[in-house]
């Protein structure tokens, strides 16, 4: 008897969101030092990834909905393969290879994922993966993929007893410990709106037994009403070359990692979080790109939809989509880097008290219950108010090893919905932070030109901390005036 499970309304919304210009695929590239032991990789996928039944199930239509159903013809070789090519791919070749995959739909007759091992000229092999968003959100899938790792030392696997001598409980315990270690920094990094949304959900069930909570809930309801009005009345952001009707061809780019300790040190002096600095550097990179192309950037605001994790402790290690979205306006029109940073800090502080994330999750659930054309119209209305989707995921703090090879650099991108043509990815790993970008070829054919500016935008803050008196750094205008006097 084949196992069947009805697809939730939120996951159904993501399943039906595919369009030729934007396929709902979460894409990852894992760059390794040296070559992967393919047999050990197969074993890791079988034991740790396929333990989640979703990866051996395909989508089956059922009445007006859909179900996950076990694939009777499932074969790991259809999903995990070596790519045989003449020669090894350099960075540009790997970017082109993956960008071509992004525009190619996954086989709807099989479970909606694949992993490809690719030979590169970057010091080792790459593991390229595509997983449909209907299976799970980015936070969950990053956890699933990183849970394939042997651990933080190459020797860890060699010290484990042979499979025949091991107890299944050992695997379960190690899997749970890994998930807890991975999710702890993720859970600590989510915005306050996620906690507020969960609090509301938990409080709702105890209203009848605790009438005194009604006052607090009423106040929260008022605040939610304000957020609903904001979403309904939200104007489109600035019209730049980043907005337009996307095509089917995508481009990928990423930068070399920046030491996280440097970012934390600069943030401490400037009174800003790591997240504030990274977002300000993204805004500066986008601004510099537009300026170099002669575009007017005065007053330009670029809105990014930012996923917010809404998972509770009971969701540890589970799949499905449990996240909301908040709208963040990047002040690209502000020329002064310090003023731009402090404006980002102020806007992030305002979002931490917002109910937007919970509301957006509710909207996705409602969309999944609507006829597909109505769902598309509703979600397009929201998507057209933004230019980019931006993710910021804290990964493991120590280097991981998989199938005998050290993971040097992981990269992940979530899909863009509607006509959004830009995906921004910020990921920390092994004490470093990197910036990745996915763009539509028609709108931005050269995303590496934006990514290459990321490090220099951060270096502006580093140089200010090193060169300027710290007591003056709280006043962007004073710093600008002092620099103007110092320059010849």
C-alpha cells in the first residue's frame, strides 16, 4: 500500500506558483576541497535525507487538491548523479551550468529534487542541488542538506563502527544532536515578529479559559489590522533597471567570503548588528551598479521580501513551509554610507515589532485554497510591489565534511515569485559571510558586477572605524564634512 499524504494549503500554493520565468526551485552549490567519495555520498543520502519520506514521494492530483504519494519506481540514481563533462568547470562555467539548471523544470513524474556531482577547476568537486519549494522552505532544506555531513572533522566517519555493528538508535541520536546544533543559531537569528506570531497562535487556544488575555489579544489585533492596511496600501517600490518582465534565462554570481569577526568588530563600534551592516553593504552595491550605468538614484528605494522563520520547537527537523515574509526597503538613494547604514538599522528595528511575517504565512495558506488563477493574481499583486527576495541564513560556525571532503563554501538561493527578477543570498559559514546573487538575464546580465562591489562596500565601514575618531562616527554629516576637508 503506497503511503499518501494530502499537501497542505501553504505547500500547495508553492507547488502551483511555477511559471516559465520563475520556477519555484531552491538551488544550492556546495564547493568542496578535493573529491567526494561517491559511495559514501550515496550512503549519507540514503540514511539521512531519504529518512524524510518527502524525498521518495511524488505529487499526485487528487480531486481539487494534491497528495504526496510514495513513488513505486523510486531509484536514487534518478536523483543523485555524476555529471560527465570534458574538462573541469571554472567559476564562470559553473555559474553558467547552474543558471541553465535553474531555468529547467524538475520532472513532475518523480520526487521533485536532484543532486549533481560536478568536477570543477576550483580545487575540488561541487555538489549542485535543486529542490522544489513545495517540499520545504529554505531554512528546513539547508538543515536537511547540511545534516548529510559527517561532522566537523574528516576523521569522524573513520571512528564510527561499521554499519553492521551499529544500533539504529545511534543514528537517531546523532541526527537529533546535529539538528539541534544547526537550528540553535538559526532560531536565535529570526526577527521578533516570528516570536509574536507564534505567541498569538499559542494564546488563541487558551482564550476561553483565560478571559483576562482578551485585552492583550485585542491590542495585538489592532496592531495586526494596521499591518493588513499597510500591505493593502503598499505602493510599488522605485522603478529601476532591476524591475521588469523577466525572461527564462537566469544568471548567478557570488563573492569570496568575508571574515565574520571583522563584521562583528565594525558593528560593535558603529552600534549596529551584523545584519544591519550586511544589508547596508547590499544597498551600497546596488547603488554603485546603478550609478556606474548612469541611472538616477536620487530617492530610490528597493524593496526586498525577506523570509522569516516561523518554526517552533515542535517543528525541529520537519519539512513543509513554515515561514512568513516582511518587506524591507533598502535606502539605495542615500549617498552617505554611514547615513545609509543607520537608516537600515532604524528600519530593521521597526520590522522587529511587525506582524507582517505571520500575516504573509496566513495569506499563503489562503492562496493555496483559492483557484489557481485567483492565487496567481493575489500573489502577483504582492510580488509586483518588490524588486528582490533576500535571505540571510546563519549556518554552522565550523567547517563540515561530507563523504571525505571538506565543505569550503556553501551557496543557496530561494526562488523569486511573480515578476521579481532578483534573488539575494547572505549566508554565514565557518566564521565567514558571503553574498550571492541570482538575476534575470534580460534585466541584469552581469550580476558579478554587483557582487564584486560587496566587499568594497563593507570596507568603507571598516576604513571609517580605523580612520575616524569613534565619538564622531555617530554623526554621518560630521564624518562627511571632515572627510571633505581632508580630501585635496
